C-alpha cells in the first residue's frame, strides 16, 4: 500500500493535471524507445495500450495497470498488453489488418 501511495504522489508531482496526454506520452516514449521505433505510429500504438478506456489520456490507474502488465513475469500479461496496443479499433480482437500494420511498423 505504501509503495502505491508513493507512486501516486510521484505521478501527481510529474503530472499535476492528473493524466498524461498524447503529447507528453510521445515525449516520454521518445526517451525510452529504440531509435527505429520512435515514430508517431508506433508511439500511438503504445499510447493505446496504456489508454485502456481510450479517453485520449492516461490516468494513474491506467498507468499503473499497464506498467504492471509490461513488467509482469507472466507471458499472458505481456501478451494482453501487446494485444491491447495492436487492437486499433478496440473491439477485443486482432484482425489481419491490425497484425499486418504492426508487423510492417516494427519490422
């Protein structure tokens, strides 16, 4: 509980508005993504994975949940996160066009 409270305080300090918008996320992503993946389309896919409710911003809950999935030891969690990033129409399924787009962007 204390760790979560600290993360919340840090989040509020770094994002006083209480959320991360696309612009700020893009700036952050450019710092940690490998150079070949620092393009707007890849960053948008990643943003979509964090923005669970597709509201156009990432709140603390979404940030913590997505970060936990990314760093989980369970392959199912990582796969869930990746699938969410690729599910452009947010219908819960990956269709051929979504997978093809991801493959072309990443490879």
